[in-house]
């Protein structure tokens, strides 16, 4: 258990110390390494450049003991100054028939999954709000350490 905690801290430190190539990246750590459907982390980010295009990624870190080869998520987004909330569902593949698709260290696996095939343009400047919840049939979703959102500017 101590070894796993040290690994998580080291990986987090390495990721935090990397040069910033994206507009935004934030992860939300799950209490007890279990993701409740009631736990829908909120990600808020400021957009100032509406001319550029961006790639959006869903981030998840889980243990090898995670029982499924995918995760269904709901992504709710709200544009700056808008009261309308747009909801989308995504089936995020985490494994094929043989192995996990993410990068692994010991029994911990990290995934960075592209949400949209085509780059996204933000239509307004201002504060965007996105929350992410899981829509799996199990409650809570065990062996999930954290989930996050990453937004990278396309060159």
C-alpha cells in the first residue's frame, strides 16, 4: 500500500513538472479510490482565444483490479454567460481483449482519451464549466484513483 501511494505521488509530481503545452489540465482525486455517480467533478477554465482549435481529453487513472474494459461518462458543459447546459455521453474504451490501452506502472494505469475526433473551437471568451460523471451500472465504481480533463491547443 505504501509503495502504491509513493507511485501515485511520483507520477503526479512528474506530470505537474512537465512543460505546459495545453490550455488546461486538472485531475480530481476520488475518495477511497471509488467513483460514486453522485461525484461529478467540476472543471472550470478560461478561454481567451476563440480563433484557435483545441483537443479535449478525458483523463482517468485506475488500478489493474478495475473490472471493466470501458467507462461510460456524461459530460455536462456550460458556455460563459449561458444558462443552457449541454449533456453528452461517451463510451471510453480502456482495454482491448488482451491488455489495458493506457500507460501502466506496476498495477496503476493512466489513460488520456480524445473526446472528439475533430478539434473544437470555443465560440465565446470567458469561463467555461464542465462536469464529468460516470454512467456505469455499478455504484460506486471501484479502483478509480482520479479523473480529469485536459485541453490542448492545436498547432
